[in-house]
C-alpha cells in the first residue's frame, strides 16, 4: 500500500511538543496515572499487580463489559478494542472495503476516514458540510450520490473539525437511508458525551442499525489519549469477524496497564465527563466573547458539540501562513484547514483544556501586534 502522508499528524510532529500552548488540540484536559488511580480506593495496589504479558485480542473482558454499558443493544462480545481509534479506522478500511468499492464520506473530516480508502483504490465521494447552514449536511446529496458499487457511508458526529452535530431528525433519516440501500454505516463517535445541549445527545448508530459500526475512544471526551484505547461496537457478527482477523496483523493485543486504567476511568465516567463538559462550556463562553471582539478578522460558527471549532479567516488571510506565524512568534499552536485538505480559509481551534484563558491572552497580544503593523 502506498498512502499519502497524514498532514495533520506531520504538522503535529513538527510543532506539538515544541509549542508552548496547544490551541488546536481536539482532546479534553487529561489526567495523570495518579489521578486516575485516586478515582477508586485500593486501585493502586491492584494496578501494580497487573501482569505485563500478552492480553486478549478483543480487549480485557471487564473493560469490554464496561464499554458495553455505553450502548443499549450491543453487549460485550460485540465490543472489540484497539490501540486507539486510528487502528480501528485502518482496520475497517482494509477489511471491509475492496478496490473499486465506493464510499461516501462526510467532509471536512479526519484524513484517515477517506485517505486509507484512496490508498486501497476505492472510489470516494466527499459529502460536503454547508458552512452557510451551520455546517449541516444535505441528505439529498447523499441519496443522489449512492451508486451500485457504494459500500459504506462514513460520518463523524460530533464532527472534527467543525463541531457540527447531526440533529435528531437528520440522524434518523441517515439511518433510514443506510438501511434502505443495505449500506455499512461507519460512525465515528469519538466526541460523544460532549453535547452542549443534553437534548442533542444521539443514540449511537450501532444501537439503531444492524449494519452500523460505532467508533469510540478514551482520547477525546475522556481526555486520556495516552492510554491508546479505542473500540468499535456493532451488532453484526460478520463485520466483527473481519475486525478480529485483521488485528492479528497489526497490534495483536492492547497494553495491559492501559486497559486497567481505561476500566477505572470508565467506571468513573460521570465524574470525568462532568469535569470536561464544564471546561468546554466555560471556554466556549470565552471564545464567543473573543470572536465577537475580533469579528472583523474571524467568522465564528459556534459548535454544537465536541471540543473543537472551525474558524474562517476574513480578508483573504491564508490560514497556513497565519498558523505558522502565530506558533513561531507566540508558541500558540492552531491547526490550518489545509491539513484537512479544505483549502487555506479556516483554522481549527480546541477548547477542551483548562489553560485556554491564558492562551487566549497570548492570541490577543499577537493580534494587537498584527494590527499595529
């Protein structure tokens, strides 16, 4: 397989651990191992007894049981764990798609949601989100572009990078369309639980449709990216079998310490999610004020869910130039839209971390200096 470079990850490889302030990150505030262990009495001693041999390929049984509690119609045998969400995406694209298959992908999107399909000689139709309509999707476009060789629909909600989220009505319609055409629905739900309005919380795709695959991870809503624990949930035994067989050629199994820490975190998910939602809501208020104050420079569409937003630069400012300028002069890292193959018009901003008030001050100082020139 020859695959194009992952633009976002190459950019992060250059700047992420050099930049002083991460303002483009998509994950929420993280915790230390000590903080996770403090969530449960006696967990430290049990954790220190963790055996560092191979683990079960499907994932720790207790962990899968805990993950299954996030769903209504999917039990633990239908949960399959991976080393993060990225491995699950790569697995899906290599096992369930064949050369010549056609997929329809919500766009803009995380690059691997379509790039791996390109590398496997699949036909890809990008399903454009409409910025002038709060980044909503046109379901008529979806139906019009379904072909005889269409194999799957790929969606990501809440969406990275826009922060858009399917409405209840559109979500049900999407499920109906997938079912009526007998298509696989791959639903990237890694920002689930970060809905700003509880009424916007969607039933996972895997609970609504037998040929749906829901993707979850500890990295985003829970803020535990360093664990490298992700999973898929599906009712479909045939789909699940493909995932199991391909993992034997990738990671084989997951990290034993990571599985234990993920288990503890999920047992205490309400506490973690309450904390992270509080950070997100507080930071969004600051961003509303910031972009209102600087409305002559930016167009801000307030996200409905998740921990990221997609900001348009006005006055024909090139986003890649802008983002490189600010990181090199202030240490503030934003993500230009060119890394999403979206052109040079936007940047992604993250608001899931506690230090955003401090970082915004540096952002403001940068803008003031730009105005003086």
